[in-house]
């Protein structure tokens, strides 16, 4: 059994709104998230579209709960 470490994070409302836009497919906002301290949210937008590298990164870097959201 693999025991995953889960990162503890709190996001500002504006970042959550940007995340929603990234999920909708806005690549500029996705890249902004990745380069401005919210890499997990940007990679989530790629992972939800079945990008294996993004999925692996989320699992290896403390965000298995985001993968659970995708898989749910």
C-alpha cells in the first residue's frame, strides 16, 4: 500500500476563479498558474485532459486529492 503525502493549501478566491478558467481551456491562464506558484492547479487543467505527465506530477508532489477529483 502506498501512503501518499497530501499538501495543505489555501487559495485566494481570484486564484480559484483563474483555475476555473484554466479548466475551461484557457491556456494563457493555465500557464500563468504554473509559473506563479500554483503549479498544481495549472497541471490539474492538463491532467483533466488525460496528460499523463501532469497526472504523474500531481501524484508524486502531494496532490493525490486532485487526482481523486479527476478520477471521480
